[in-house]
């Protein structure tokens, strides 16, 4: 079992992309591995032939380093491996116990930074002393384990979106794509099976609820957000910001782009966050415990984590060094990172880290404003609502009238351990200033 991220200790076996007897070249996808963060492809980097699969699809919590398959050189007689068992490969070790909160899996800070807030240095519970039990053979039920994707079946993003729209239970859809992948056509052709006659307590009618197993990623998100809320004293600062000038600038830049780029409102807001962080660097900081000493680490670059909704949960890919990037570069990176986040193709270094986060729900016209939970160990996150046209009283030669102004409501969440209330207010003021005078982004 490979370690596909710095904090991975175990994984679930997804769909094998190669069968016994297949020749494998460097870069070929051997098997899908489900970590607590995403479904990832394991690309084999050597030549050989797959002689035996030791861990079938559906095996759960396989510790990193445990044997999952046998590879041999081309030309080797693979028939001799037919009876080869896991014990012949040295057996397996149990995965290490997961820490409370599963900090290591979801932390926005990479492991082994020397900080006591990094995953590798968070406090662990003392192990309990237990006498070793007598080894005994467990009784098998003869049933097959569900695949690791039963909690989140292999399906194209379009299929998942359509299933959500039509209320189709995606677990009950049989995929016809490569490797059993569910396609949009599978969702369109789905017909619910006739329900069996209920018995027992449910005989009086259909169940009134459905229990859905929480995926590893959903558990991690829940634990990390609960940890953030409990350990970081949040406070919130909101402001109404005019974006009329910014939208006109965006329209002018896109009109002259000749198809090279297409800027979004969020691209400008990401850049504005970086400008505000450089002017109020206390917000671009984090609370750390290093070698028994508490420090506040103030970052010299602004790496903005951008919240992206994916079919399996929230991801925060990072646009690094935003203060030095142009708008077209920001736009290109956001589109690329967002697509790969939704496809589950992000590398750990692309979502671990970041110094500030932006979460924009402006694409939903029903959301005027909201508050967001801080992404630790960062000290701030900006929540952005939708754009609304607001009537502004104005005086003209013909008398009093109104002008229509495009406005958004933004809410900053700050960690009071790091950022005092007045400082959070200063950051919102600088953000508002640069958005309402967007040419300042060029200075």
C-alpha cells in the first residue's frame, strides 16, 4: 500500500485497473486508492507483470506498506503464483490507530514542520497497556466486502450532478463505463427496482429515513471544523462593498482578451485578499507552538486557499504567491485547481498549506451573506455573498433620484488569538478600498 500523501497511514482498495497477467509500464494506473481525503490513482513507476492481487477491491483500512499485489518481471511464469497468499509476502500489520479529530488527514498545514500545530506533532493519547491475546482464526461469513466506493460510487461529475438533480440513489445505479464507472447515460436510464414487501416493524409503510454511511472525508471535515470552532475563538466583521467599478473593469478586460482568458469576479476578490493581507500582515499569520514556545508566524507571501465544492466534500486548493500574480494567471490557476479538485486529482501539496482562505457562494442568488469557519492553522477566512443591485439616492440637476449600484456583502471570520478586533476591521477596510477602487490592484 503506497503512501499517497504525507499524512496517510492507511487506505481502502478501490477498483483495480489492471488484471492478473497484464503488463504494466511506468505511469500506468494500477489501482484506485481511497484515502481520507480523496479517491486517487496509484501510478506504478516500474515495468513488470501483475502476477497476483493480494487485496481485492473493497478491502478497507489497509496499512501503508502492507502487500497488496505481486509484480514480477516480464517472462516469469505467473501460474506459479496462483496459490501465493498474503502470508507468503510477509503478512500484514494493522493500521495505526487514528488520532482524535483525524487532524493529520485534513490539516491545511503539511506534516513535519516542527510546529506543534502540524499533524505529526499534535498531542497523542498515551497507549494503553494490554496483554497480547491468543491468536485465533476468525469466522468468515463468506460475504464479500463492499467496495470502498460504495460510500461514494465511481461516477463522472456530470452523472453525480444529474443524480442529485433527479434524486436518483447513485449507489443503486450500475455503471456501464470503463471499470464500472457510472455515466450520465446510466443516470438517465435508471429505473427504480420494485420494493420488496416490508416485514417486521416497517410492514405498516415505507421507511421514513435512510441511513447513509459517512465517508472518510466527511468524517475528517466534521472533525476538523469542530476542532477549529472549539479551539479558535472566532469573531466576525461584515461590510457591504460596491463592485460596480470592478464589474465594468472585468467586462473591459474580458472584451479585449481575444479568448486568452475569461476573468471572474472571484479572481478579482482573490487578488484583493492578497492586497489586504500585505497591507495588514497580522491577518496573514498563524498561531504556532514550536519547541514549547508559542509564536505567531507572520507569512511573507500570500497563499490563498479557494473553497471548492466537490461531489465528495469541500476542498481548498491553494493559489500560491497571489501578491505577485496577475489576474489572468490567478484565473487560469483557479480553473485548473477547481477542475482537478472536483475530479479528485489534486496532489497533497496543492491543498495542504495556505495562509488565508476565501469562500464564495455568490453563484447562488439566494445567499446574501454567510459566515465561514476558519481553516486552521490560518487566522482568517472571507465569506462572499451574491451580487445585488441596490438603489442609491443621488442628486441631479433635475432633482433627487436614484442610481443602481452592484453590491456584495462580505464577512471576515478571524481568530482572536492572532487577530484583534480592530485589526480585523482594518483588514476589511483595506479589502473594501481596493475592491471599490480596483485599479489599485495594479499598484
